[in-house]
C-alpha cells in the first residue's frame, strides 16, 4: 500500500504525479484518522506500507504513524527525496520501525538530476541523505524514473547506486500524468522500452542489488522469455520475488491512498474507488467495482485480453487509461503480439 500521508513537498519535480508544492494542503487525514485506517487494515492484511508524499518527512506525526503500523506487524517503509534526511531523522526512522527508505536518483550527475528535480542542490541532498541512512544502518533503495532525458545515463546511474551502498535499484517507466503530462514527449517509445527492460534483465548477475522494474509490467514477460531461452526455470530460487509477483499490481495486490483518504488502484491511476472517511478500507478493497474489474482478466480488452502473459504482466493500467480514457484498454507501449487466446503462463 502506498499512502500519501501529505502532499506538501520541498521540491517541484518535473514528473511528479501529484504536482506537489511547498505549501500546506488542507483537510489531510488527521493522526487519529490515520490510526483508524491502520486498525482497519489490520483486520484483514499485513501489507508493506509505503509512507509517501509529497515529502512524508514534512508531516510532523509521520514517526508516530510509522510506529503505530510497526506495532501492528506491518512492514513500514518511507519514500523520501533525501534532502531533509539528517542523522537525527534517520535515527527516528529506525526507532519508529521504518525498515527501508527509498530515495530517487534520476541522473548520474548534479546537472542532470537537478534539472529533473528543478531544484539546485537536489543531487547533493539526495546523496547526503543516502550517506546518513547508510551511516545509521538504515537500508535504502534508489528509484529512477526513466525518460528520454536520462535513458543514456542508466548504466552510469546504476554504477553510482552500487557505489553508494544501496540495497536495491528500482526503475520506473514514466506515466505521463500530473506534472508528468508536460513530459509526455519525453517518454521513451515502445522499442526503447523493450530494449531497456532486456538490459535490466541482464544486470541481475552483474550488480549486488535487488532489481525491480515498476510501472513496467512487460518486464515480467521479458523475464520469462529470457529465462526460457537461457534454459532457466522461473522460481523463487532463481529469480526471487520477481518469480512470484506480477507486473501491474494495481487493484490486485496494491492500492494507493491519497492525502484526503481517496483510494485508487495506484498513484498514477486516478480513479476514485472510495474514501476511507466514508467506508472502511477493507470494504473498499473487497467491493470496489474498479478493483473487481482489475482482478477479472477476462475483462481486459484488445491484445492484453488475448495475451498469454496477462497473469504475469497485465499491462500498465494507468498508461492505458491516460492514453485512451479506458483503464481496461491495451497497454499502449507494448510491442509483443500474443501467440494465442490462452490466459495462463
């Protein structure tokens, strides 16, 4: 579960799905409402909870929320930009039960990263935050959003990620919404998308990192195609969590909750599935028509609905919706042509 505990942010990144600004946002969930939400989730699940934003560190009670979730047995994590991370805040994260943080790095140099983040010093701030997390013994992963601007830098970014002591590198393929709509022309095309994911597959045995492709569901098709050609069996022993997860998790094993309590399949798919101020999250998760449709692969349209990889890929539902207005439409950036009408792999 990704939970936007605040929309306030000290940066103004050009790809931000929330178009977040450095100002207060009215009517955000109160501390007590946050606790009640976690109480309700405990009745039916023990999820990974990503406290995100905006910049979650700008919410004064964020450590109380983290500690509350931790006491319930949730795996509490936090997505930060790194610029506000100090030795003291890293210690507070550990004490409140935060098990991992993510920090974004969208360029291999200060010039490219700062241009992406639209704040001079963002690169040094991110690296400084990583150093303080490392010194405190707090695991951190690096997230990279890929566009035409930084695609050529991807190998250099990964080398930097290794040198910084990260435990994981997650790549995100741009979904053009929020401020990211202005970057639509910077999205890589389908052929570049395919080549990038093949390159990412090949890094598995070359870097000491957990690697994960996000908003890039084709990767889970490519993984199986490449594994088959390499004579490998796709199981937990050979591919870890990649063998047991799928591409688009929105509405099937993942949900997003906004700063106002709106529940969505993911942060990029702005479909109102209900509000936790009006219904318990557990009820929304089980009864939302949108969630039910996303779980019924027979309702997927076009070549996604005919694809033998539907259960492990699913196509990016947010990208489909942004392109067509239909969240069940085929993924627009997929080159693969299905071999049959089978829906199982």
